[in-house]
C-alpha cells in the first residue's frame, strides 16, 4: 500500500492514466452536460473499455518512459488504471481538477474493494517477506548497530548529567616559553645584564557563554609570569610577556571580560570591561597575529605597532557592508575604572579607532586605519618613540595612520605587511611635536612540511622618530635605523600542541649604529584544550 501511494503522488503521468479510466468508464462524473449524440458516443465507449491487465496493452507506453514502473505497478498490482478505447494511455495529456477528483475516487474505490475481499493481504505478505529476508541477511549488522546506538545513548546521558553548563563552553591554553638574549653586548652604553635563560608560562582559562545563541559573554582567567629581558630599548618585546616595566607573577586574575551582541543583521556591538585590545575591535590583517600563542613571537611581528595605542576598556562596533567591506569603530580607555580627576572613561587616557577593512577575495585583505589617542604611547620601538615622552611626565596626543595588507599568492605562500605613521603633539611643558614611522614586510608559508605548520619571516623597521621639535621633553630624532628581522617555524605536534622556535635579530638597537647587533632566541610551546 505504501508503494501505491508513493507511485500515485510522485507521477503526474500515472494520475493522468487514472483519469483516463475515469474519463472513459465514468464520464458521468464530468460536470459538462452531454448532448443526445454525445451521450450515445460515450455509452458506446464505456461498453468498449475494459480494465487492462498489463501495461503492454497500452500502445503508447514504452519501457523507457520515466513513469513506466509506476504505471506498471498500478495496472498489474492494483488493477487501478484503464486506457482509452483505442488502446492508448495518453500520458502527456493535460487533466482538469474534476478529472483528478474522479480518477482518484475510482482508484480509492478499487483499493477499498481489495481490502474488503482481503486480496490486499497478498501485497502485505510480499512486503513482510522482503523485510524478513533483509532482516535475516543483515542480522549481524543490526545487532552491532543496536549496540552502538545503546553506547551513544549512554554517553549522551552521561554528558548531559555531568556537563559543565548548558550555556557555557570552557576552553584553555598554556604558553610555555624558554628565552634568552644570545649576545653579550651593550645598548646605549649600558651593559645588558638580563642574559640568563628563563622559563615562563602564560596560562589562560576561557569561559565562552551564550544566552540567545547569537550573543557571546567572554571571560578569561589568566596567570602570566613571563618577563621581557631588559635590553635597554623597547624594541624586540615578546608579545606573550608582560608589558615592559612590569613584572609577571603567578597570581590568577580575571584578565579579559567582554560581551558581544548583534545590533541588526550586519552590525555587532562589543562591550569590553577589561583587557581589550586591537584584535577585539577589528581585524589586524596579519597572518602572524596569533595573540602571542601562535604566529609571531614579538610584539612588532604580531601587528602594526599603532594598534598598541588603544586602551583596554570601552566599546567596539563592527558593521559589514556586504561580504567584502567592513567598518570597525572602537573607543578604549585604560583609566575607565578610575574616578579620580584626570582619569575615568572620557577624562583620562584613551584610544579611538576607525578602520575600513576590504576583502575583495578570500586571499586578499586590506585594512585602512586611523587612531586618535591621548596619553597612550606606542608599546614597541625606540625609546624616543615609546617611553621618553612618558618619562618626562608630559601630556600628549597622537594621530596615527596605518595600512595593512595580506595577499595569498598561493595556498602555501602569503605576502603581507604594513606601514604606520604617528604624529604626536606635546600638550604641556615645552610644547612641540614629533613624527614616528614604522613598516614591515612579512612572508608566510602555511602548511610547510605538514598541514597545520606555519613558517614566517618578518623584516621591517620598528617605530622610529624621524623628526622632532620636542627635544626639550626628551624626545629627539633617532640618529640611525635599526632593522627588525624575525624568523619562526610553528610545528604542529598534534591538534592540541605546537612548538615554535624563533629568533629575533635587531641591527643597531634603539636606532643607533653605536649599538652592536642584538639577537634574542625563544622556544614557545603552546598547549590548547
């Protein structure tokens, strides 16, 4: 019976055949009244028509017709189709709704007759016999499948009973680093004393929650005791280490905390309560930006240094103009939680970002960035470009402009880079201004040697003061040019473990030729779970 209904519904040609029977043998069901002559013709046709017992009796039905099997079943199995008096079926003939109703009723009457006379049991027995044969043939597989289903059900019940949360996912990461200054030299006429081999770790536990399926509450707990060596310049900083001038500990703190939610179909809003950074606001358009756990090991190699002028608390808005263009806006302050004068969300340090990100294809990305900041120094570069203005205690504002690009030449070779320019205005004391430039070219080799691996080379100039009228405040033009050359090879041991040896070579550290070359080595191991 089930096959009958499948055939009946799937084939409009079959329905037409059903209607042929109705049109010829039950013409009285049609709504159009017949004349006397027409009635005589219909009567003669009705006498001439008899139920066909084989589909071969229909002269215009061929075995290669798309509905042949369905028609054959209806004729020979259910006796539910008749042809026209001339022995044709006319499968392509259009039918009216009246014909459909009449034909369907005729077939239902035939089915009822079969049920009433119990002849339909023959069909049921055939089907049952087929099912029984299949069951016997695949009995071993069915037993195995039943056991697997029982195991899955048991594991599912166990997971539901012991799951951490129905709304929260727990994930973690440990970055263990062995590092050392591989040269025994002086910088700025001062001996580098931090030249012992060190081992440090950054541990993160992350809670990713969602309450509607479209929003995200992100909470990160962190402990970090990795310190940057004091090499008498802010160049060569390690991204996963604590900020220069700070000392890491094993204390566990709530590090990052933000909540993101959609505001319309193409707009995303993120409220950042702590430890926000550029990658929380926008795309940094750099293959090597792995937030210290993957990719480049240095701060300079991770992203354009102008991104370091943002604070860590505030708001970010991202809007997509289709698939290829996105606009990011962000305002982050580092003093947002301080109510004292000269601090707070709007009266203290801040960085405001606007970026247009263009992706004309999957392999090409371009970012155009503007950042306005107040009392937010660059985090890496020469002392003139980073710390001297802070040491002098002066207030200052920055206007920074950056362009970042990534071009996938092939699946295994990605060419990238950036350029950044910052104009700084000294607002207190002996006022003045100074200009800072930086740039880099990156070469990436994804899947080198093994799928999941990544080799990278970064060559560029860390932030350098190219002109200054603020020498009284301690910010002078850098005399020479130092190049940052970094190479690393990220090897994927397993889905959860990667090992990355890396070397950072600084020529003329602090942009001063009187300083000999400096080499920093690091071996990073990242555990993800």
